[in-house]
C-alpha cells in the first residue's frame, strides 16, 4: 500500500514540475537506513529528457512533494 502511495506522490510531483514520469517509477528501500526509508531514481531517469541535471530536478521534485503535504 505504501509503495503505491509513494509512487502516486512521485508521479504527481513529476507532473507538477512538468516532467513526464515513466510508467513504472523505480522505488526501493536503501540497505543503509541512514539514507532514508525509501529512495527513487526518478530524477536520474528523467533529467535528460527534462533538459536539466538530475540534482536540480531532484530538488524540484522534493519541493513539489513537500507542497503536497
């Protein structure tokens, strides 16, 4: 259930920053818990098509996710 909620939130954040998210968004639990409970490679796989660098896109996605709360 949480996986679907996180995937939906990431897809919505991508739409909010005008990025076409892939049909399947990568989502995993990092082996090292200090890296967070969940991680996604959404910024890495969409940055080139979005015409930006992955770090900048990740920052925009984080801001869009924060605005959803």
